[in-house]
C-alpha cells in the first residue's frame, strides 16, 4: 500500500469450480445452480454434469461469493486460488514487480517475498489403488495464513501526476522513453518513481539505466571547490573566446567569453569556466567529491536491480579525464543517484539513503518493522550547500533552466544534455539524454524532482524539454491535496528573488558587445518576451523594454538579445533607460541605463 494506506497490490481469492458428474444427486438442479451462479450457458452446465467423465473443470476463476451457493453441494468442488490484483493498473508496476507461479519477481514482490507470501497450509488427499488422487476427497489440516503488508513511501497522487507529465512529454517530443522521480530531500523518501520506455511502464530505468549527466553534475564540482577552499563563487575565470584546449581536448562554450565569476559560469553552464576552475582540484579531490555525493556506488534502495553507475578511480584516468568529469562526462549516474545528490544540496549537505519502504505490518495489521530515514554522510557544510542552492536559483531565474520557473515559488535546478553513449558503439550521432533536476521551494525545499528523457526529437536541450516537465509536475503537486507537503511552510516561502551573482569588473561581460545568444548543448535560445513593455521587434523597429527595477545583468541580456548596444554604469538599481520604454529604435542603436549608484562603502 502507499503512504496513505491505498492498496497497490492485493491477493484476491478466486475459486476453480469442478464437477464430478457421477456424484451428483440431482443433475438438473446442478445445471440451474451452475448457470445462475457462474453465469455459464445452460449447454455448458449440462455438458459438465452429464458427459460421463469422472471429473470436469469449468473454465474461468470465480469470486468468493460462489461459496454461498455451491459449497456443500454433493458433486461440485471448489478449490481456492489466489491471484495478484493491482487496483491502479500499471501505474507502479515496475516498482511493485509481479508474481509468477506463486513467486515474486522484481521490485517489492521479490525484495519482500518472505513477508508477503505468508505460510502455506496442509491438506490430506485420498488416492485409489492406482495411486491416483480421488477427486473431491481432500481434508484440510492447517489453513494457510496470510502474509504481511508492506507500506511504501509512495504517494499515488504524485505517482499519477508524474506519469501523466512524462507521458505527455514523451508524446510531444517523440522521445523513446524517460523517467520522473520525486523525493523528499530531508528524509530521502521516494514519493513517485516513474519509468517509461517504448510505451511500457514496467521499466525501472530510474535505478538500472545509467547515463552521462553532463551539466547537471557541475554543481557538485563547484561544491568540491568550495569545500576544499580552492575557490569561492566570487573568484573569476577567463573563458577566453569560449574555447579551451587542454590535454589535447578542446572544450567549447556557445555563449560565453571573457572573464566571469564561478557563480556565473555555473549559472550559464560554461563548460570552459567550470573546467578551468576545476583544474585547481587534484584528481583525488575531484574523485572523492563525486564519490561522497554518492556517484559510482549503489544508493541502497530497498528493491533489487539497482546499478551503481560508473566512476573510475584516478589511477584509471586519462589526461583528459579531470576536465571531462568536472563537466559531467566519463561518469555515468542513475536518476535515483541524482535525486539523492541534489537532495544533499537542498537539505544542508546531508546525503540520504533512499527510503521506499516505511514499515512492515503483520497480517493482523500490527507493526512488525519500521524503517527510519538514514543519513549516509554529511557531504558538505550547510552554508556551502545553501550557497550552491542560491546559484541554482539563478539558473532557473536567468540561466539555462528558465522553463522550470513557478509563478509563486522559487525553484533551484540545473539542466543537462548529453549524447547517448554505449561501450559498443561509442557516442551516437543525433541521439541525446535530456535532463533537469530541481528542488522547491528553493529557500525551504520540500521536494526534489528529477526528469530525464531518452532520444527526444527536434529540440533536445534539457532546459527546453525536461525543465517544463519539472514545472508541470511541481504545479500539479501544489494543486493536489498531498499530505506530505507542508502548506504552512509553503506560505512562508513566497517569491523574493535576489540575484547572488556579483557585478564587479571580473564578473560582468556587458561592457563588451554581445550577440543574441545562440542555441547550445545546454541552453537553447531564450525567448524574447512579448508586448511593447517587454521589448518587441517589428517592421517599425525595436521597442525599448521596461527595465526599471530589473537586475542589471538581466537588463543587459535582454537588450543584447534585441540587437541593441548598452551604455552606462553597471551595478546598482536600474531607474530607467534613455530612450524610455516603448520608444522605437533600430538594431545597433545604443540604450543608456539610468542607474542609482551603489553607496560608497570605503
């Protein structure tokens, strides 16, 4: 059953009905009873009661109600049989597993087979002089006893929400499949776990299909830099012209150049910026950082089939490995590992073991075993986790994850896009993993949501196809009456956005002329807002957007995206522009920012 007691898989008692014609005292009455009780035709009832055979089994399985009419009728025998029934259909079939030939296979059914199966009964049968069992001559010595119940952490409302969001995205993007996982960062509880592949929902790719995470791994690289005091978010790095060649490999960016802070490098997902910053880490430190966040090892979820992904030890690295690992390549992870790792960023640095089973109940409903949340380790200090989280808010507010924004609450998250890789064929051209991992509300996280799509067609960037699934899931979760969401805490988590990135000379690249951003591996082109106040390109020219009160970094990006130059001081509060909002200008014109200078702190 789920966390609220809704049954997910139950054993239904069904009966096999058999007839021994030679034992019937009144065959005509038996025909009427069988026809009315079982719903079979009169012809079939007459056949099984008068065909001269010693034993006839009536096709089908029948509910326990047939006992009231047929039990005790001489010549008619009822044999109980238990069948597994899923009230919610295939909503959690892969997670639950199945029962084949009376034995649990996969998922919860296999992991807790001994608890669920109960105790068999005993009966004595009578045999003739040939050793054959005499039909109907059975005597029960010990009746079978029911097994216990398993209470999961799943919330079936959220499970349905996650599946619907994933199915719609797969249909829209023509992806082969995907995963959605929702967890509680404070406890590691799994609230929803959905995997779909080739239209089938029995997949468990959330735990058994690792992939290269790409940019979604970058926050952990930065966390390692901060944890070992090798850099701060305010330190700057020169991404040059968006390319960097190291150890024979050239790392590319598609929308960054010049100097920027490490925080900005994470916000805009600069491969060069993160890789250069990570060069301060020794191979051992980088490996230990990723290992401490749970990569390269199984999480310990309470069902079989989990794989640990790949994280090779430094002695097996090539000269290019440190750069690759720092930006999410040469490492494979599962969505479950990503959920637990981002949970550590959300909960103050504590890596939790995933919790899927809350408790085991005896057949009479009494408690047999309770499972409590288990912290694996404190990966990073709370203040570092909080600082990384604030940058991830910037990612959603003004970076590669804007499609995950919620109107009411701040979301922290990161998108990633990587090419599919297999050891046999290498990287596959035109085939991608697209993912987004986020948590909300950002200042007091209650949920972590992981979304991964396999082989989306057309637009494939994680920020464009996976982030909207995250948003849709979170919006539906807020609308549902889920008991695990603390509504009072939500009220206190209203939207108050303050950018964390700085605007000193080393962190700003607005003094140079920027072209409109081009679509890249991790960040598709951001849409330009509609309406005169937001800036619009028409046949009559360009409407200057209203920028009063907008952070200067965002203002500069909007103006450059419209093809306009920018002048005036950066930093401080924007009071307006010259020309003013709604005025017509042409591409290449200069818009001056009117800024209230920051107070002199010297």
